[in-house]
C-alpha cells in the first residue's frame, strides 16, 4: 500500500530508548571512541545568502523496524530548502527524514563538485542532560553498510588503523539539483544504499534514522490559485472508505469549497492543501487532470493531484497467523493505478459524481502512486446551511487525573453532522467541556494553558494550539490540569444564526477502557518522541505513549 503515512509513520513499535539501546551499532577493534566532529553545535538560524526554498527532497530512508531489522522506504518530494552563500557554500536544511534538525554545511570543491564533512551537529537539547552532565546532541554523520559476519550494520567508515572517511560527496547542476555521488546499493541487503547520512551520536552510533540516494531538485510546477473575485460555494464531498478487515465500503463526508467561472472549475483539495483546477465539459461535468497542488506542511511534502482507479486486493498472508488478534487483521486494501483524468459527472439534481472505481488522490509524488490522502468514488452535492441539533460527542479515550504528571487527558470525537446524520458546517461548530459533577462548563485559564491569552469556556471545532489542545486522526485531544475523574463534552451549532446544543457525552474511564473502577483505569505513564526523549505533552509529529499497564501506543499529531 503506497501511502505517505504508511511510509513515514510505521516506525516505532516499542519505546525508542529501548530501540537505541538494543540496536545501536557495536564498537569493534579500531573504531575510535569519538569521531572528529566537523560541526560541534547546530546552526538553527537561516544562513545569509540566496535562499532556494521551492525544493523537493527525494531519497531512500531507513529505520529500525518492529523486529529489529533495518527497514527502508522511499520519499520523492519532501519539502526542503538550501542557501547558497557568495563563496558557493551550500547550507542545506534538515537533511535527515523524520527529524527536526538544523542546517548542514556542504563545501564547494570547484566546478559542480561539493563535499559534506561529517559529523555535523544538527540537534542540541539543553533541557535533556544525562547522568554525567552531558547535553543531548545528535549529529548528521556519514555511515556505510558493513557486513560483520552476523549481519549488516550501518557503521562509521573507519579502517583498522583508525583512519576515518566521513565525507559525503555531491554534485550540483545548472538547474540547482543537488545529488549524492555515491548512490550504490548492496544487493544482499534488498538494494539498500551503501552510503547514508545518518542520525548518530559523536561516536557514530546510529540512532535508527538515515537517508541515502539523496537528491534535492527544484519544483518548477506552479500551484493553482483561486482567481480574485470568485466566491466559492460549499459542497458536501462524499467518498468511500474501505474496511480493511471486512472488505466492505462505508461512506465519509466533509465540506469543501468549489467555484465555477465560465468553463473553469476550482475545487478545494479535500485535505486543505490547495486548489485543483478543472474544465467544464459540454454536458456540464467537471474534468480534472493531473496537476501540482503545492507544498503541504501537514505532510512535509510537495503534493500533486492524481486521478486514479482502484481494485480491492486481498492478502491471504494477513490471515495465516493464528496468534494474531482478529481485530488486527487487515487483509483488504485498495490498489491504485494512475489514470489520465477524473470526471465528476453532472447529475439531474445538480450534483457531481465520479464513476466506480475512480478516485481522487492527493499524492506525494508526481506520476507514481504515493498518496497522502485518497478519496475513492467522490461525489459533490450542494450544502445548505440551516438550524440543526448536533450529534452527541463520543469520548474515545479518557485517562483520569495522574498526580505525577498533574493532568488528565481525554480524546473525543465531535461529529460534524446532526442528529439526522446530515452534514454540518464545522466553522459554525464549537464545544464545551464538563468536569466531574460541575453543572457549568469548565473554563480554561491562561495560567494553565500557555497558548491562551484570556479565559476560554467555549472552543471552536478547529481550535488547536499544538500543545494542550490538538486535533489528530483519532479526534480532539485535550489536557485538563485539575483532578478530573469524569468528563463530558457538549457540541454547540449555530446554523443559520440559531444556536442548538447536543446532549452531553460523558465518560469516567469505564467506557473507553472497559474497566469499571477509576482506580484500575489505565493511565498515561510517559510520553516520548521518536528519538526516545521524554516529553511533557503531545507534540507535533509522532508521539510514543507508554501506559501504566505497560502497553505503548503511537499518536500522530499534525
């Protein structure tokens, strides 16, 4: 299944700290204790020079998989940028996939030849200090794939005499394309790159993330923009969602904008990444062809619209393991093939609908399937705003107050439809939170919530401070800094100027965990990032959450 999320976010099964301890490369005779560091501290501010910011990064990246084996995947258009200084030095920003590091220096050797001297520090966390008083640092380091008899490992390229080859070589062409020179592969290891730029410590111990076959290229495509003066209308987008356990489809709905002017149609990408331009055909249908949408920060990638068709694949191997829990089996998936166009046929009632098995892909590559979002068999119907009673929110996870952390945490799904299952406009939807047996909604105060400048009782549907309030693929997640053993959420909708409220959806932990006693309800024990560093709260990106019952879970915060 060629999905961007599948490639980027299937990395950690256990806590990264354990992964590092178990899988860090071993020292062998001749490997020095510390490599000669080329840059001791990270460069986080943009260097002076000419900024090239409409760039894309293609590579093969690597990580330790669930079973401790080295896994690899490909990316094609990660958002990146570099600065060219007057003396032709290149400063490249954040070159290791799935990390949030600084700039690395690449020196000009003459002509179109460049060299990156490593290790270069790209991450330094002064708040993360080990028992010996050392500040946590991570370096971008050249490692190579070596066979030590019992398997292959990414290791510093150091010979028996201690001589280190830590330089990565690149070329730069007239189009501004930066390309790694050594992109050779090791066929005995599933064609993995021999030479990589890896995240490591100063000794060259691999932290589990690295990139090879690196290429930075310029995106010359121009995104579609909505012409000035055009007022888009609201439509309900309905598409199909495949249940990967049963192979059956259900339907999902959301509101999107679309504008029509003459023979041109402008459809807002359903994931909010930009606009898609289409042409009106003689029968009033809308024809959409492949095109660039733009850089999408929510995916960290440039994205394109790609029409596609699909078929349902069944994987027999997914059901062969008798020990696997039935609810974890996902033998069905959609297999996409790109198509030249997507036609939304105009129907007699003024709607627009694609034929089965057509699909709309928001794709993280141009001309090949690597989708960030997919919308099988999409259709559009006009949305009419009207008064409505919103459906009751459902709390899906609740972890009562934990004294050590000083907080409670819950996740709630807030439906964007009313009691009759008709679509609501989420910009007119808000919610309030009730705590314990309080009759009045809870008020969030600035002294407890760093993003607030004034007290807030009612929260808009889209409110997200990236810290205490987050919207992820599992719902709205909120921290409470009070002794909360029971929470409730009520939706408020102001359609056509009239306010209507839902019932309150309550939970005390017994519903979401299946346990009857709050004293036995599992709680959050600790939160880590993908580098194994302990966090106080959920942060943007991948969070690894350890529960008090010993289980771990992955939460992706966008």
